[in-house]
C-alpha cells in the first residue's frame, strides 16, 4: 500500500525516540484478527509512552484504511454510470 509508506514516513519522523518510532511502526501494521487498537495495546510491555505512540499511529492507520476503502467503493459505483443511456436507446 502506497499510502501506508507515506503515512509511516510522516508519522515516524514526528516521533523523536527510536523506541517510540518502533511502537508507532507496530501500530501501522495491519492485523488479520479483528482486534481494536486498544486491545492490541494491552500486549505492549515497553511502557506508557510506547502505548501512547502505538495508539496514535494505530488509530490514524485505521482511519486511513477506512477512508481508502470508502474511496474505492465510490470509484466502483462511478465506473458504470455512463451506461444507463445505452440501455434506453434500444
């Protein structure tokens, strides 16, 4: 996903410490299981600052995924919009 790389670079450089960057990067990973960001954060053992960084990046990532999915749905609807006039011409 191209937007994931851009999003990661943007967020990664806003975090100054190496540990927090790693925590953020972990938040940007998609997980196949339907766990919320808060559920995933319960497994973090590196401390509250890491949890905060993880949650920030995880929530932004989820918002981007949802936004991209909605955009793709809109594009799918608009693709066939010009064909209705062809049917009425018969």
